[in-house]
C-alpha cells in the first residue's frame, strides 16, 4: 500500500533528489531529477513519462534507479518527450550521489550499472582522487553523414564561413546519435542560438539525437576543447553538460588523431552561462566520461 500525504494511503512515495551533474567550481551543471526505488519498487513506462513531463523546464532528464538482476543498479532515462536511450549527465548525477552517500559503495572502485537500452556499463569511482566518477561510454557506431556545411549552417542560423572546413563533420553514436560540427572560433561558437523548432525537425528528419558544436579555442586555461550540445528532440534547445555527446566527441577526436587518449577536461556551454566541466579519458579501448555532481533538492515524490 502506498504511503501518502495526510494519510492518503492510495498515494505512492518514492525517494527523490534533484542533482546537477558536471558542475565546476561556480557552474550550475546540468540538472537531473533522480527517483530511487527500494527493493522491488517500480513504475510503468506511462508513469515514468508522466513524471518526466511534470519536470519539463526544471531538469533535462529524469533518471529512475532501481534493482537489477545483472548489475548493481538498473537505470532508465526519460525526457519530457520520450524515453531516452542513454543519458550521460543523469548517470553521473545518480551514481556520484549513490557512491558519495554510501560508505560501502564508496569503498568500491568499480560498480556495474544496467541501462535500459545500452546494456551494462562500468562506473569507476574516483571521488577520492579526482572528486569525480567516470562512466564507460557505450560502444561507438560511426555512422557518417552526407550533410553539407551549407545545410548545417542554415539549420544553426550561422554563415557557412563560421564552420571550420579544415575539420570533418561527422555523425557518431556513443549513447546518442551525435552530429559533430567544428566551428572556426570560440566567439562564434558560444554565440550560436538556433531556432529550436526548426532544428528539432531537422534532427528528426535526419535521425540525429543531438548536435554537438565545438571549437579548439577555450575560454579558460587547462581545457582541451570547448563544446556545446543542442537537443531539441528531447524538449529543450541546449543541454548544458553532456556525457554521451562528449563521449562521441572523444571518439571523433581519436578517429581524427586530435587526442592521444590521456585525461582531458572539456568546457561546455554558451555565452549565457558559466561553463561546465566534462572529463574524458581513453582506457582499455573505451572512452570514459566523468565529472562530479551537486545535490540541490532532497525529498520524496508522491504519485
């Protein structure tokens, strides 16, 4: 029987936290709302989408974390529009908090998670060393694209000259199908704000989940690249910090001999925010993405 407010026994109560992932010292990170199931608790697909719709404009994605038969935890992801194949920032938010708040988990170096669409992945606990957790990105699929600079520039609302034609445009899936577009200067890159409705249709028509734009110029010393990610397919224009998108970007860098696989930090965001930090590492032939998280709200969710 559900435990409700003011004795309303028909209501169900679930442990709930709003957690911002990929936070740097001053940045706000990327918000995720996490629902943690106890024992054999669960929700239907309709209920998970219903809750995610209620969070439109408040968080980028919902993460539902529960029991797994094949791993330590099972994670399922929803945006306000649909179930999401994989959510990097939601995974960072959920696992950083679980590990950091549980002494038994904090003593473990590796934790296995089951994802609803991308199979089992490994979480590496580096909280004591780097104040971060790292996630194995799903295996990449190099899809390639015939989309031209002219078509992409039109969709982004920029001139063709803003695209760096010396670097390739590519489509890689490392969790989400990511169109990767090089931009010539940091100034151009941080000031791009495309039309959400038009870009959403473009992504749907071309089987693209997210669009990542990048510049080799960075605003702060110590960062390897600057990225931004647009995700109108999932109900919002910009994703402020992205695990799956930057993982695809990591494979793009490796493919084009632009990175040797050593640990690097990516700064992400537009001119309208303090940039967030996403860590990348290539280990055992896999890209790992990592970061820390900050709790904003702790409570219960009633359904």
